[in-house]
C-alpha cells in the first residue's frame, strides 16, 4: 500500500493509521513482529525518517513496542488498556487539560508534516543536482 498522493494527511499518519487498522482488525496480533523499517519504506513508499515517525506514533498510542536489536512488535491490547487506566488515574481530567493536549498533538502533527516536506524537498533538490 503506497501512501496515496491525494490523501491530505502527512505520509507518516497514513502509514501509522494503516498499521493501526491492521492491528485492530487482527491481521497483526499481539506479539507479532512488524516488518523491518526497510520493508515499511518500500511498502508505503516513504523515507526512513517517515517510517520512524509512524512507529513513534504507534508506540505513543500503545499499539507497538520496540526491542533493541530485534525490531518492533504488536503490544498486547489488554496490557495497553491497563496502562491507559493507570495513565488516566495519574493525569488531571479537566477540560482545559484535554484541550491543551489536543492542541499539542495537533502541533506535533503539523511539525512532522513540515519535517516530511523538508525531507521531500531536500531529496528532490539532491536529485536535481545529480541530474545536472
């Protein structure tokens, strides 16, 4: 699944959302190893940095975890639910806090989109110099 050019979301979100859907549908089960970074780059047609951003998003959402030197694995959703409950108990639950968290996530998404665009432009500029 290449990331579609007409999708307005940044490529890392497209890849992360596709992997999340595979996890939620059961195509990828708890304990399954995700494809390597190189395989994900080829599958989605994205750079290594974009793959890393997609994996970070999945880690932040509790869908995957990393094992140094071995790769990324699907997390057990029951364990993730318990972690969510513990996090909820330790975080303030005010509407203001929730609004700030949404704004921060949106800013982070925007920053990543800009970083992806800079990487893309740098790559295009490098290709143009090589052709010349």
